[in-house]
C-alpha cells in the first residue's frame, strides 16, 4: 500500500519503519525537520517537511494517491482535524488516528474514524502486568510509551553488581524485584548493590 504517516515522533517513526520493512510505500510528514532523525538509517520512504493541516504539504506528500493514512501526532485536536480532511476532502477511507483522551473517542467514532487510544492500551497493559508480572509489558502514559521487561539473575550471575547488568541501547534499570517478592526502585545511588540468584531486574526503555 501507499501509506501516509502524519507525525514523526517516536510513535510515527516506529510505525513508518515497520510499514517500510513490510514493503509498503511510506511517506512521513512533520513540521519539524529534526523529527526525521527518529527514523532508522535504512528507512527507504519519503519525508516531507510541512504542517499536517497544510493542504499543499499533504498534496506534496501524495495524499491524493495514498491508500491509507495514520495520523499520530501528540495533539488530539490536530489528529481529528487532519483525519476529517483526509476522509472528507481527499476521500481516503482507511484513516487511523491516535487519540490520548479516551473521552474524545466517541467524537472520533462519530466521524467514522478508526482510533488507537494509548490510555486504554495502558490500562490493559497494567492489568496484564498485575496478573502476569514476569512478562514484558508496554505502558503508555499521556503521550509517552515505555516498554518494561524482566531479566532474572541465574546461578552464573549470582553476585553481579547492579551496574554490571547487561542492557541494550536506550535501556535503563527501573528497579529490582528480590527473590522474596520485594521491589526496590532504582534511584541512581545503588549501582553497587549485589544481586543474588532469583532476583529479577526490571529494565525500561522509551519507545514513544
């Protein structure tokens, strides 16, 4: 498909990267040219600098020939306005809008728009985190999305210091869950804490 992504923050850039890897033709629009640095270096799509509500910018991005549009800026009002323009002015049926305020979801639906509400997703993720505590979780608060996963200290790493825990790029230590179930949040001053077999280290990274 030809897909137009409006907004190149962490969510928009991640979405564009996924669609690009799947072989779709992707064009990303954002008013801030620096936002395109969020895209992966191997992104093969097109980037357009322009205001999302600017009809000329949308036309330059190929809106009149696109099959689908994702409007994923942090601004709910902007998202609903651009989504309406896409459907009513350009005749695009497949429009998905990001909305942070669940109370506005009915407004979006009244216009026939498909929505993704991070706040509701966060509720589902937290519920899952409570009932299945050792599985990786993704939580969205406001307009930021973070992923959490657990690394358990095994026999081979018994006695390792917190500062020595292997981490991927962008990951930080959120806390430690001891083998007795007690959790200690990482406050930046306990890097020399010694971990024992059975402890679980909670790692976090921001993805949006």
